[in-house]
């Protein structure tokens, strides 16, 4: 939501909260998708050519 034209901080907060409430909730992540700490770690990278 664009609130650049609203100068009052309290008013801007109110608008943002209302907009956040209106937005549909995000879908849950698929069960097979590893995220962050759950990802497989690379123990030793190959030396020489970049792997990442």
C-alpha cells in the first residue's frame, strides 16, 4: 500500500493495518520444500571452480 502522501504517523499506521487485514492469507509452503536451516548443507566445496 502506498502511504507516501499521508503525513500523520498514526493515520498511516491505521491505513497500513487495515490494508494488511484485507489481504488474503498466504498459502502454506509445500511439505517437500526445505527452507533455511532445513536445507542440506554443503560440507566441503570443490576447490577451484565456483559452485555457488
